[in-house]
C-alpha cells in the first residue's frame, strides 16, 4: 500500500513538474484499478 501511494505521488509530481496532465489520467486509472482489485471483494 505504501509503495503504491508513493508511485501515485511520483505520477502526481511528474504532472506538476512537466505540466503534462496525461499523468493525472494514469493516476486516476491506477487509483480506480487498485480500489476494485483490493477494496471490493
């Protein structure tokens, strides 16, 4: 979980640094995937 959050933080930082907000689409996709894979049973 901690590594996953660090990875999302890395994507968010890249989006902020580069101004390329396609990174935020990856952020949302991974968050959605993680939610359905680990929180819904």
